[in-house]
C-alpha cells in the first residue's frame, strides 16, 4: 500500500527542479560583483596618472594665459591712448614727396590735402557694413598737382546697389576738392581673408601697396573723415555719395572677456583637481549599488 502511494507521487529530476531562494541569492551576488567591478574599473580609469597630471597642470596653464591677457589689455589700452592723442592734434599738410617708411610713425594722424579725384582708377573695396547695411568702400586716387605724389583716399561707404560708378553719378563730380582725413598704416590680413584679384576688379582686403600699383598712386592711404548730422548721412547714402569715417579709434578690444574666461577655467579645473585628489577611492557598497541599480 505504501509503495503504491509513493509511486503515485510526481517525481522531480534535477533538470526540472524549481528555482529556490538560494538560486536568486547567487544570481544577485554575481550581478553585484559585475557592477562593483565595473564601478571600480571606472574609478581607476578616472584616476589614471595621465588624467591626474593633465588636470593638475590645467589650473596653472589657464592662470598663466589669464595673466598674459592682463598684460595684453594694458598694451592695447596704452596703444589706444597714443592713437587718440595723435587724432586729437590739429591736421597737418602732407609733404609733396612722402616717404612710405615714415608712415607708421604718423599713422592715425589727421592730415589735409587738396587735389582732383581720378575716378577712372577708382577701387571698390568690400563687402563692408555700416549700421547693419551691406555695401562697399570707395577708394579713389587724389592727384595733388605738379611735383606732388598722388595718394589713395578712402572716401567711405556706399550701399551695395550703388557699387557701380554708373549708379552714383553724384560721386564722380570733377573739380578741386579739399580732404581732411586720417593717415593709415598697412593692416594685417586675416588668416582666411581671400586674396584680391585686380584683373577682375575684385578687392576684399586693403593692400595699400597692391592698390597703389594698380591705380598708379603712391602707397599712401588716407581715410576721409566725414563731419555732419544724421540727415546729411542719409541723403548722401541714398544718392550714392560716399560717407567717410568718424574721427574715432576703432580697434577691437576683447581682452577683458579673455581674462574672465581663462581665470574662470583656472578656478574650475583647480576645484575639479582638489575634489579628485581628496575623494577616497573606496569600493562600492551594497547600499550604493542598490541605489544605482
């Protein structure tokens, strides 16, 4: 009787055995081990020697660049002060014969000159902008008379639709003119500034020597200064008459923002380095693993 009773019960083999709490515990332990190993490896990678060295050098490097920008700011302010001092002096007449090598010493100095514009050898430089409007600068040789050098005069801005001389007849009036302007030195071209193509009459950069050779003038450039009210400026621009520059120094000065950027990076990387070296490198706990999971 007992044999029949036990033989009627279902038999469980090892392959069909149900899962047990012990099996769950083993799986959880293996998973925790894998996660702990992953976090440990990540911590070791973060604290690798090259990373720590680079992070430790960054605050010093950024601080040095910030200090260098402080010196650059002082240099730029001193230069602006010198140029403004030149600009505030009364205009002087250009000599009959001009030595191009002496121009840097008198750059941004006000000068006055008389002569007749040679409109046939005019150069249109650009594109340029004035008050968010696209246009060009008109550069015209000024013949100063017998025995005197012909110089280039940047007469100022015209709108894009007035680029061609045929579209602005009022700008080509003949006769004797008097010009008060600012003597300019050669500026450096940007890294990505396109080259001029004189054979196509395409001028992007004010290369004084190249423009002088093309127009038959001496390598001397004067920016004409315009003094007038806003209504006169609007009338001239509408009629295609060039509008000269104002008697101010227009130099880019962003050294203050550079100083703030480099010093901020120095402080941020110093804080990161401090936190990294002060934080203990511990293995992850069970509670931390459960929170991450």
